[in-house]
């Protein structure tokens, strides 16, 4: 899934947020999306049966036959793992469609699955609704099967399929436009402006991902690491396919005028699709927890891929890993040790804030003398992202001792350090773009299972 930055024709399709003064702010859809924190990918297509990552586009639909497919199993497992959106690869680069598209024969309607009467997109959308999680779709622009690819007629074909997905499956929370494209692929000028306009019209609450927007950007790698410094803002002017600055996308740009937060996509397995030889290489719950700290804990969102197998089920190992992952996080962050007297900063409401100036310090009393090794800090990003650097210290009974020093915060910054014991901590804003709207401050003791 190597990606390239897509052309950002945003003039008629702005989504980077509303600007107040000189600071960009998130749109309502971006603000809601960021607070979801963890979402899931489901990579599933003919590749699952050919043991490939990128299909050729010439696969016979007859090989696609998940005889035990259970979309409710997927949805229930993701719900138990704390994931808030399930995004299905409705069409990957091979062009095979998991729904009975009217515009191609290369689809599930010509497979043995349910005698050609199946519709996995529908099954998953209904399962997600039943368990109470959101639903999203991935529709690859690169299509190795469709003969019109490389001509303007393909843009019409693509929009026809996009319209099917946006109108037949209820509310869509996220639409994924993958920038991956083989080096020997035909030249193709995608009508991204037209694609995005259609999403805005048909699914106005949906966020759109491409390598650099319009709503959400790629984090610049597939290792699960957002930048230690990670701004939600970038400058996407002049970006073009094949010229991705992965470091830039990873860190963002404090001077960037476009609010386009990072999404950290990574797989629970070495590959994106299920491969039997990788069944023993599934990430452990502890590894997934570490990914959470390196993505959500650095002002990004974690998009974890859990691919169904050839039977159409999620492997037990994968399911157990994501459920244990969530149990560990729930245990770690169950009880904020900050004293109730600081109610504005522990009410779990990002809209309630304490305003701090640069070089201003804030002392937070704990609920007695406590041992702790985790700290969570959140800005009210509805007012923009402002913190450039900060210092956290703890009182050792005689003097203030440095605990951690870091850069950006944004939606959330998680800090890990060796266990200390204290009655109070001190936060100092060392540098900021403007007055800081501090929304939440949490002090925690990590689960022993981490």
C-alpha cells in the first residue's frame, strides 16, 4: 500500500477547517472524527485467495468463496476491541468489487459466494449498525481490471461506483482514497475534485482520506508511528503524485494553513491481506498498546487493519489480540489520579478548558500521594492546535523534578516514564502559537499487563 500524494484540488472542496485569526480550526466532521481515536480496516478481496498483496486484475471471480463469512463476527470483534469505524476494501487495486456493482462483471455477483447473490458491503454496513459502530468504505482509484482505466471515461466509471457506495448503504463515516499505484501503471488523471464533491453532496458527515486530505492525511509510514512532533496542520499547496514528503506528512507543519490531521494506518499482521503463513506473526496486545501510544498519543488516529481469512472470518488470534489490547487500555486509563478540585481538567469534556499563557505553570494536586507512570494531556482543538512545547515535573517533597519534556499536544499527548510517587505535578507551557486551551490532564498508573 505504498502511497503517493494525490493532487489537492481543494478550491471547490475545502474541508480543512474554519480559520479564526491566523489559526486553522477543524471542521465539525474532523473534530468528531479525531475523538474516535481508534478505527479498523478490513482488507478482503481476491488477494485473500491468491496469497498476494496487490492483485493483477485478471483473477477469476470464481476463486472468491468465503463459505463461513459472518459480518456480525467482524463487527462484534471490532466493537469489543474499542474500534469506532469499520472500513472495508470495497474495491482494491485488482478492481474486484465486494458489492454487485452495475458497472462491472468483475464483482461478487459472478462469484460462488451466495450463488452470486451476496453483497459484503451491505452485510457489513448492517452489522456495524446493529452493534453500534460506524461504517466506512475504501475504493481504490487505481484499477488493474477496468479497461477504461487511463482515459477520462474511467473517471465516470469510478464516480458511478462511488455513487453506488454512497447511496445504497446508509450513513458512511469515512471514505478512503488510496494513492497507491504501480510504477508501470497507465498514466491517469483522476478527477479528485469531482470525487470529493460527490462525497460532500451525498455523505456530508463523512471524512475523506487521501495522502494529504481533504479531511485526513496519511501519517507518512505504515509502521504505526506518528511524529514525536505532530501538527494537525499542513500546507498542501503544490503537492503532486509521486512527490510525497513522508517526513512532512509525519510531523505536519505548525505554519500550515490547512487543518488536515494525520491517520496512522498499520496492519495487525505483516501484510494487509490474510496469509496463512502469517498466522504466527500477529501483533501481541502489548505491541498494539504501544502503537496506540505512538499514534493516538501523538495527536493522530490509529487505523488498525484486521484482515478476514478465506472462510470469511477474523482469526481467533487476531480477535483475542484486539480485545486484550482494549482491556489493557481500559485498565490503565480507568482512574485519573488528579484531585477532583481540578474539575475542568478531569471532566472528560474537551469543550471545557483552562486558558494558559506561554511560560505559565499550572500545579495539579493529586488525590493524595500516588504512584504513577503515565500522563495524558489534551487541548481543546476546536480552538485550534497551539502548544509547541511543554514541561511536566513532579514534586519529590523538596523540589520539582523533571518528568518529561515534549513538543506538540493537539487532541492528545500520552507520556510514559518510570514510576514515581508524588502528591502533585506541574505543567509549564514553554512555547505556543497563542493562548493555550487546556482541556484535560490525566495522571495514571499503567496496567501491569502493559
